[in-house]
């Protein structure tokens, strides 16, 4: 598990690059938290 210090920045990067990487569950959870704000 990767420690993210700035989850908002990472969520924006995921949206810009459209790349969820090798752990799609973690990426989707992060995006859900981002949209919930």
C-alpha cells in the first residue's frame, strides 16, 4: 500500500491521466473520497 500525503492531488492526477494503475480498488476508493468532498 502506498502512502499518499496529498490525496486530492493524486485524485486529480488520476482523472487527468485516466490511469488507475495496478491497484484499481485503491484508485477508485480515492476517487470516491475526492468526489464526496
